[in-house]
C-alpha cells in the first residue's frame, strides 16, 4: 500500500491508473477505522481492481461546538487496517493541502440537505459536498462506495453526482451493526457505559416500525411517532427526529403506498454524542 499526502501526486497516480485501464474504486473516510469502513473496502473490491481510501478529518463539515478537535485520529492503526484490508493507495492529505490559503469555493446542494441533519447541523452538508467533490476530482474514481448509515449524506452525494455529471457509479453499502443491533460508528466511544447498554433500543424501535409496516400500517407519521416513543421511554436519549422519507426522492413521506420503498430516519442525542440510524422498508 502506498501512502500519498499530496493532492497533485494523487491526481497523477489516478490518471496513470486510468490510462492503464485500471478500474478505480474509492472509499472516503475520516479515519478511526472500524468494521463498517472495512466492509466498504470489501464491497469496492468486488467492483474495481484498484482501491483508494481517503483519510481526512474534514474541518468544513464540523460546526461550532462539535467534536472536530477531539475526533479520534489513530493514523498508524488506521494505516495498518487499510493495508490489511487490501487498500492500494491511502490518500491522507493535510487540511492545508486541501484548503490552501485563498480557498473560496463551496459546493452546496439545496432541497435534500434542508431538513433532518442539515437543519440541526447548519453548513455540515456544504462541507460534505465540497470535500467529496474535491476528493472525486483528486482520486478520479469509476466507483465510490458510501455507507447507508449516513443515509442523508448518501442521498446528497447521489444527487450531486447526477447534477454535476461526475460520472461516478455510487454504490451503497449496508450498515454494519454490533451483535445487539447498534450501528457501528467511530463516535460510539463517546457513549457512557449506561448509554451503551441503552443504545440498541434505537435499532429495536426501527425494527418495530418495520413490523408495523409489514402488518399493513399505512400512516407513516404515526409509525415513526411510535418508534420515537419507544426510544424516549426505553432510554435516556433525547429524540431529535423520527421520520420516513421516500427512498427515491428523499422527500418526507406520510402515507405508505404499496410497492414503494421508504426509509425511516432516527436521530437521538446522548450527553456527548448524537446517534443516527435508519432502515429501508418496502411497503
């Protein structure tokens, strides 16, 4: 595995790979790697011959009071995990290399980003869209794999890819979970012991909602409210939202139509961490 820190060097490498008819797959991360990230690499390997992993804690997607300064950065461990997973190139630039003096451009996507996470984290998705655009330009991938755990981010990237004619095949990877259902996340280390014990209730609530849909319930607003009530009653977490969106448009959905796919989105806040989770269901 080759570690690259210079954006221009990474571009040259990617261009040479393309010239040599190599299919490039990219997996974008902020480091603090876990099994979820490795599952993205494995999926990328099924579709591409050369895998580039990006490792960059992007300051522009963190808001005031968020955890940019304390976000874990175990680079040596991350590099070893990437190497063991079969990554070919690890692109790990500095913030100064990605946002040099005089940098003025921001990529913004309205609509999809105006609610849920976008409403609670102003500017977050502008930071995501900007860095993903830059990393696409630098790594020149044919395919890019993103996890379904960050469903709104995935919807944004798909929309941006279409709207800006990037020509990259976006592949969604299923959420990786602990044995008790908690979605794997780098930030789970912030959970206290008691919070960790309660956290799987979020996934149980989501599965309960899925059972209601399978039983023929059509009122998605009521189903989401029931899932939210379960979380509020069974945990100390503060429910921020529980809502269904149409899987194709990512627009809020209130009534299920047979044969359509919907995704239940949930966010709940603990003392030092916000937990987000979601699941797709067929009505």
